[in-house]
């Protein structure tokens, strides 16, 4: 079964075919589309991306609101009705490839598709992204990778059946806050293990974020999580083995994702999700399930880090010196908070580490820009020298 057949099968697990509104179409999307409406391109949401091709849940011109010969009843210069049913098409996106991975289509994008040849749809453009989860590439490369686009919530899945890596949670929270979406830490497998101290440690590391303990097997906490996500778009991220696919199945109300067990020794699992896929939810809204993340690099931006460590940032405002580095300066409120136990020393170390990482990313970007400026300055100098008598 190919990816198009799998997506169609998932849609059939629900009582109705998802509409544009179910997928997140709203007045902002309509405004973004308005400038393209007269082109005849149809809007849809990217459900999965492969090399050169992607599955798009497309506004179906053959859905409700058509006249006898199959032409759309609405004026082509008008926005589609939010209640328009969608169909899945396999579109070629190579026409918009520009070499920058960040600009490539990503699961969750809103796309414009040309269907002049119904047998060969072509993705012609992407509507503006309003939020995006972007991580830094591994190794020495400086480009970023978009994990999910146009989402309202980032679900950070963490298993209660293993010791929580709080530093990793803080890193994922910085990534989530930087996206522009609201992070939710979902503590899975609450039926297998529930340690109030472990939950408290996670809550302390996630100021401003919702923390929920759930069990996809018993249903504990799932009603609260479903209410948080109701009608919106969410991306699910985390390591392999934490129960992301099981959680997705529970939210979808059907076995839409394969699952596998974990090793008893360390609760680590195999990758059962191999690509990012958008799953329409029964009550409206969508969930983007992602493969397990091994390395999670930040990709610049200071706002996400400031929100993830908002407690430290608040103490930093009370420091005697505005440029305090919290390394031993007199009157440092951050170090005072560490000394009296208000801020764990581990958390300050994590904050410093991520700050250094962000600075390194910024320096690479600045170095590239500086090199370009130097080349331009040399070019102008050569031209000026030639012009001298």
C-alpha cells in the first residue's frame, strides 16, 4: 500500500471526509489565499512529503457546491467554502525547489496546487507559514530543517516509564517556544509508572507550558489532552519509544500508526514512524506525528530560549549590571537564586549551554554575511581604483 492509499484509509476510519475547516482553514488562511484565488490554483494542506512528491489534502472542486457539469459553483476569484470536502492528491513539488531545505514543502504547510492535468497535479506555491518547528541540521551544516508547519501546539512526548532527561526536555521546549506555537509536555505511560517527584521535576523545567500525565491504554488524562487540542493543529515530537504512535492512535480513535515495544533495560524503542504525517482527528483538527528525534539542534533565535528559561530571565532582570553574564559578577540575582536553591544549578548549566549553542549558530550566520560584505567591499574598492586618474 503506497502513502496515498494509507492516507485515504486513515480518512475512511472517520465518519466523514475532512473539510478545509477540519484541517485548520480559517480567516487568516483565506486572506493568504485571496491574492492567488484568480489563478485557479486550489488550496490544500500538505499531509506527507517524499522526494519530489507530496500528498496534499486538496479542496475538492467536485465536493459540495458544484453545478451539473462539475465546474465549481463559486466564483473562482472567491475563497473556497470552509465546509468544502477535501480529497487526497499526489503532487509534484519539484517546480518550487530552490536549494534551501527550509523553503521546501513540509507536513502542515498550506499549498497551492495546479490540477489542469488531473492525473499529474503540480504544487506551485506555499502560503505563508504562521508557525514552524525548525531544528538545526546535524554535523557542521548550518541550514535548518522544518519538522512541522502552521501548528497551534507542540506536543513534547516524554515517557514516565524511564528517567526523564530534563535537559533534553528544556532543549525541546526552547525549540517549541521558538516555533510560535504553544508547547505541551505530555508525560506518557502513566499507567506503567507514575512518580509525583518525576512529574514535579518536569513541571519545574517547563515554566509557562502545560504538563499533562496521560495513558493511551487506560485513557487517563486523554480527555484533557483532547480538549487542549480541540479543532487545532498539533505536532508530536520526542524520542523513539516514548509512545508517540500509541498516543496518535488514541487521539485518532483508530490504528492509524504502527507501534512496537521498547527494550526493558532502558525503555528505548525502534523507529515505527519513518516520516512526518498529518492525521485528521475525528472531532476536527489535525495531528502531525514525527519520527523519533535523536539529535535536536537549535536553529538560532533567542525568544524560544528566553521563554523556556523565563524563570532565569526574570532573575537576570534584577542583576546589578545589565550585561551580567551570571559568572560571578557582584549583585548577580541569578547566582543568588542558585545559591538559595530557587534555581537548580543544573538548570543554569543547561541555560548556559543552549545560549552558547545559539551564539555559535548566530556567529556562523554572521560570518557568512560578513564574508559577503567583504567581497562586496573589495569589488567596490577595485572599481574605485580603476576610476582614479
